[in-house]
C-alpha cells in the first residue's frame, strides 16, 4: 500500500513539475514554435522532457539578460566612442540602419582589413601580434586545448606577461571543458587575469548546453583585433586525421572597429566577474589608410527580445541585389532566414550555401538535409565542401558587404550562443572574400538530388533531426 502511495505521489509530482515548466516555456520561449514544442513535449512525456528542459530549455533567459544589462558603463562606452568615427550612410552601397540597429553601434570608417585563410596564417599573425604587444592583450576562445597549438598560445601569453604586458584570458566552460586545471594554473601563477571557475556566472559544466560564449577574439593594445571561426586546437591546423585539412577563415582588423570588438570583450568580462575593464584599456582609435567602413555585431541571448542573430542574417540577405553567398559548418536556419533566402532566389539572385560534407556533429548535419528540397525548389544552390572539414562562417553580399566571424547559420548561434561577426561595407573587402569563396566552390559539389534520393539513413533521420532544430 505504501509503495502504491509513493508511486502515485511521484507521478503526481512529475506532472506538477511538467505543468510548471510548460507554463515557464510558454512565457519565456523566444518563438511560438519553441513554446509549443516544449509544452507538448513536457505534458506528453514528462519523464524524458523534464531533464531535457533542464539542459536545453530557455527558462534562464530573463535572469541572464537582466544580469548582463547591469554592465551599464560598458553599454554607455559603446555609444560614446562610436559616434566619433561614424561613417556617412550616403557613402555606402547599402543602407546600414538595420545592421546598426542590431549592433547598437554605428558603422565606423577608417578600418583596416586583412583576410586570414586557414589556421597556419591566422595563428602566425595572432602570435606575432601578441609578441608585439606593449600594454595589454585580450584573448577569448570558445575552445582551448592543452595540445601543441594550445601550449603555443600559452607560451606567447606568458612571454607577454614577462615583458610587463597585462593579459586577460577567457574560455568557455562548455567548449573548453577538457582543458586541465594545470593549464589555467600556470597562467594564473604568472599573473595573467583569468575567470575563477568557482565564482564565474553562466554555464559551469558541459551539461548546461545553453548560453555558450562562442566568440573567438584577440585584441592587442586596442589597436589590432582578430576574430573568425578558429579555435585553439591542433585540429584547426589540419592535424586531426579524422577531419583532414581544416578550412577556416579569420580576419585581422585595425581602426575604430577594434574598439567595438574590445567593448564586447569588456562586457563579457564584466558579466563573468562583475569587474570593469573600461578604465584599464585604451579607447583611442588609430585610423587605417585602407579606410574601410566596418561594424562589429555582437549577438546573444542577453540581448533584447529582438532575435539579433537571425535579424543580422535577415538584414544582410535583404540588402542583396545580385548575389548571396554564405558558408557555414551547420545549416539549421529559422523560418525568417529560410524565407528570406527563398525570396531572394525567387527574385533571380545568385543564392549559394556552402556547407561541409565531412561530419563533426551528426544531428545538425542530418537536419540540414530536411531544408534542401524546399530551398532548391526556390532556386537556392546548395554545395558540400569535400576537401576536408569546412568551419568558416562567412557572408558575402554582392560586392558591397563581407562578413566574417563566429556565427553559424543555425538556431543555436541565433538564439543560444554569444557570437561576433565583423561586417565590412566595402567593395575591396567583398572582392577579396569573393575570390576566396570562388576557390572554395571549386572544392565542392552541388547537391542536386532530393531527400527521397539520399541514402536510407538520411531519408529517415533528417526529418527526425529537424524536430530538434530549436536547440541545434
């Protein structure tokens, strides 16, 4: 009798908890589809759905967003400095207003642009920049490994500290969960500023899958900045035989846009530690002779109710008049971006999506196939890169906009991760990116077969994988 009573009590408790979290999902999910999916899942399969919601659910958005807004000085600093270098909108080939609204910053003139193709060139330039630092270095990567490349980064940071250069270092607890304590301890002993894992806010272990900081940023003295797809691990140099050659892209930035990138780092540091860096960093921009117009767009779940990641892509796609070329390792777009891509293709624009054929995560790789038929019917061309693993995140619009950064074309980057994209509103920058992507397309094949012509596993699994699109 007692066991029956306990079982009944457990069932009742489970249903009450499921109902509570269903109500929470209905109030806090950022899309109607996400809210409906969680409500149905929680009420129909509470035993499975409850732990899933604890890992994947959006119920922490409000408190996370409110905490980030406490960084009022950083936000004000963004507004104060940016207007000094604002570009005349009439000088641009596109209307910058949507991009500026998403970023909360104006497009700035006087920027320098250097395209860094693949890990060898990118890390060579990054390490040389760290070695040339005079005052400080800011380093942030989603993944840092204790391998050959990771130890090289460590040694360059240690050498900078020995010269009297201040170093701040951020990694993501989820992405760098395998980084041993000894790595961080060595840096901390040398006087490098780290985030204490015991007191930091945000996800602290690999099972809290949302709110990852996916940014990859290196800043030198407020004068030189780097961002792009590269993390710190030997596989990013093509040394992992399971991936083969690693195709990625970073960009080296000079000019006022570096300060926008620096402000994003300062906000992240404040969120994690409640410490302000504003008074410790240099906010004097050095104008580049290239004089490119640029804007750093930092997006994430701490933003307002506007889906800034999705809106950023929507703004770029909507600005196109001739072509839209996008490369991403993952393709799980939301309905708005999906519709924008199809609408552009229906207008006759050259719309191409370049994805890797190699697989690192099966779920998004499979889910992508469920979108292809609909896109191809509208005229969008889908390509698979097959010369190793392609990880770059690049957007090219006509010969007017080139975007390089960390944002994947998926819901996780749009809504659940903190990301950074560097947009250059310049014909020269766009032409350089165009030449790079033209080469990439020669190492890819176009998908012309429908889903019903794919292998049995893909035909069966792709629609199932798409059900998890809100968290992929």
